[in-house]
C-alpha cells in the first residue's frame, strides 16, 4: 500500500504543478502586460508538450521499467519549477510550460501503469481520482499563497520543488513493478496501436474523455476571468476557486462511486456534465456567482465520473506490458480535449464576442460533445444486449 500511495502522490503533485500557474496568470498579465490570448497560448503549449511526450515516450516504461522513466520525469519537472522561479517574461513562461508538459506526459503513463502493476482494481480507481485531487490542490493552494504570502510568483514553485525532491528519493527506493524487455528504441517512434481486445471499449470511452477534459479546459482557461468578472473582484483566490471546486468534487465523486459498474458511472458522468454546464451557462447569463458554483459542483461530478468511467472501462482489460501504451493513448485524447478548445476560446475572447459570449459558445460546444458521447455510450450498451 505504501508504494501505491507514493505513486498516487506523484500524479497529485504533477497535476498540482500543472494547475499552479492558473491563478498566477492574472499576476503575470499585470506585470508583463499581455492579452488573454497569450494566456490561452501558454495554456495550449503545455497541452501540446504533454501530447508530444505521450506519443514519443508514453510506451517507454513498458520496456525499460517504470522507475527510470519516473526519475527522469521528476528531474525534468524540477527543472521546470526553476524556470518558473526565474521567469521574467512570456518567453520564459512558455519555456517553463513546455518543459513541464514534457515531464508530465512522460510521467502520467508510467505512474498510471505502475499503480495498475501494484493492484489492478485499486490502480484503476487511483488513476481516476488522483488527477482531480492534484488539479484541485494545485489551483487552490497556489491561489492562497499568491493572495496572502510574499513572493507570489516564486513560493508555490519552490514548495513543489521540495515535494519533487522527496518523491525522487521515494521512487529511487521503491521496487520495480515490471520486468524490462527489449524494443525500447522502437517505442520512441510515435505510433498509435491498440490491443485488439480493447479497441471497442476505447471507441466508447474516447468521446467521453474528450468531453470531460474539454470542460476542464473551460475552467482552466476562462474560469478565473469569469469568476472575477461575475464577483466584480480582482482576488486571485477566485481564479483558483472555480477549478478547485470542479476538480475537487470530481475527485470526491470518483471515490464515492468507485465500486459502481464502469458503464453506469460513465453515463452518470455525462449526464452530470450536461446538467452542470447548463446550470453554469444560465448563471453566467444571470451574472450569478452562487449559480455559477452550483453548476460547477454538478459539472465536477460529471467530470470525475466521466473520466473514471472511461478509465475503468478500458484499463482492467489491458496486460502488464501494454498498460503504459494504452494509458498514453487515453491521455492523448484527454489532452487534445483539454488544449485545443481552450486555445480557440482565447482567440475568440480577444477577436470575437468577448469573455461572456465565448464562455456561452464554449459551454454549448461542451454540451454538444457530451450529448454525442452519451449517444455512443448508450448504443454500445444496447449492442451486446441485441447480440
């Protein structure tokens, strides 16, 4: 169990680090004078870097072992924290996000596969719950440190650097969970392959993962500005609060429904996403802060269980030496959903209808994606019954 907790803590810390800059974007904008489209560009390059790492090294740990990949990813993540600390402009911020994205992409598949190696059932749940805990923790802790403590653009990164140093020691001491095998160099050539037995489940889960992570992109890119505008406040705590509520409720709901059938969990998640986004859009139209957070709580339930349902539908069917590769593919789908709509939203915010119009259009697009995913999920359930 100690090994499982250590591995889960890696997911939490990596995702916390990825969410930590979210409340700081307003500070960076104030200090460096860039536009909202630059914010979403910085957000987008992170997602692209994660995708690149997943495609290139996502399967590597299936061949060289989990520990070497995790230790290298922790070292690169620590380097990213140092770049954040030293950044004094947009170029350095972009470099930090790229380095961070590369390390996160390398780590998430390896650590997720390692948790499944330790315990397949608990590992599947941990793969679903840990990202939400990390995202929620990083967003809120960063906001509180920025609001109430000195050195707002340095302290959170130095704290995370200390966490990564401790985790590196833990990973170095833990036993390897998979036997290394030949063919490591071949895995560095980007290739999308799926074991035949999981192709059907992946086709069902992929639209759901895309939709729920597109929702996360909405809260990470537009959420801080929306909440501050609705509340008529410049507090950076508001910037982290919306993402904290979404991811925190998502993580809690994953744990509560961890024993429910994956298909039922996935359907419940999609329905929660549809209802939550609808409530959120009504609240935005009414300029209601309480309504916005009510919608966020419901949407958080949708995010957590849509993600959990997708992961648990696929991963238990995968063999030990295929886990990192399949997880990489699922994360590729997720991060495309996270990054592409968010970058487009930043462009529209500046060059089209503004913040509130773009938020409504983004929300409606997420609902359309969720409806498409729901139809596919329900049809996949009926097809075996007819057969």
